[in-house]
C-alpha cells in the first residue's frame, strides 16, 4: 500500500490527475449544471456537487496512473 500511496502522491501523478480533473470536470459540470449556472441558481449543495464532479476524473486518472506505473515497475 505504501508504494501505491507514494506513486499516487508523486508530483507527476498529481499534476496529471489535476489536469484531467479540470478538463473533464469542467465539461461534466457544464453538461450537468449549465442551466442552473445560467439562471444564477447556485447554492451550497450545487457547489458541493460540482466539487464532487471534479473529484471523479481526478480519482479515475490517479487510479489508472498508479496501476499502469506499478505494472511497469513489476515488468522492469
């Protein structure tokens, strides 16, 4: 587990995940919330949902990056 956590928190992995989170997360937020944003109907719950929407691509990117890097390390 410590190897997994070390890779997941490495600078390269975090930067990659943040990049994907911003790009994919913004697209998902627009798909799911653009009507409310345009109406100005933004409350605390909606902001929380938008934050969770950003968390999904970050998590997916981190999980796949760590898995791929661990596989490469095992093959080396």
